[in-house]
C-alpha cells in the first residue's frame, strides 16, 4: 500500500483533503493545542480526554481500512508510516510482555506535535496518540484495549513520549487474592453468625479400667 501522504487527494475544487472517503483537515499544531491551553485546567484536561476518545472512536475506521490490507503483524509498521505522513511524529512500536504475562503494546513517539505545541504542560497532552494506539491494539488483538501515556515530553522534557496499551479488563472482572478470599469468609457487622462446627462425637472406645488398690483385710 502506498504511504498515506501519497494516497491523500487534495481536491481543491471542493476544498477538501481525502483518503478515499475519509476527510482530513490540515491544522497548525499550536492552533489546535491552544484550544486546550485556553481552558481552565480541569476543563482543559477533560477536553483532551474527549479528544483522545474521539480519535479512538473515529480513527477505528482508518485502522480497519489499513488492517484489511495487511496481517496483524504488519499493522504496527503501517501505522508508523501513516503517523509520519500526517505529521504525528515518528512512531516506533515495541511489543513486550507485562509482569502479569498479558500482551502489551508499547509505543514511543519522537517529536509529537501535541507535546511540541504544549511546552511546560502540567500533565500529559498526547491523548490523541493514546486514542489511536488503543484502536491499533484492539485491531491487533481483536479484543478491546486501553492505552495511556506514561511519559510526555511536554511534562518531563526530551524529544520522545511513551505510551502503553493493554487488554481492557471486562467490567466487574477481578482477580481474587488469598486475602480477599479470607475476608469473604468474615461476616459483615449485623449479619447472622454462621453455625459453629458441631462438636466431635464422644469416643466409643471403652476407657481403660484403673487397677483396684488392695487393702489389708479385704477379701481376695
């Protein structure tokens, strides 16, 4: 498949940029990130999260289109090239294992436009990248995933941001530890007490007879 920047069609007659039917917008990074910087901190953080969720939801259409042309093993490389074509920095995927022995997908992004346009941010700002990583991981594993930024250059400095995606745990699912299992045995205050274990039945074996003490004058 040709690189994304080679597939983009600049339809100047209609004022649009298209990859097949998917429409793109060319927008300066500082203009985009200035929206979030201009909001109160709490509102800006929530808006960034909403941005990431939107990328995960709508970006899935692009990922499905890419995945239809390659196998799962080749999808990360295709996404690396697509990100470079769109100016989303230089991506590099690193599949690893996490301590719980579950699959994980690590991504390092050099020169993220979101971090570059948000110097000295107080919190990670590359939610859009995390949203796309979530979609890529779900496509590779064919199962829901979740992703987060674990190092943002806008906060910690440097040129690279790092992200990790892991399988999403089903709502309500939990791993019961020995401690929680023991806690489950303890009744809550006000709950009826469990019946005590029945006492052991008396032994049916005859008790050994004590020898009779002989006194002078007793008949033999």
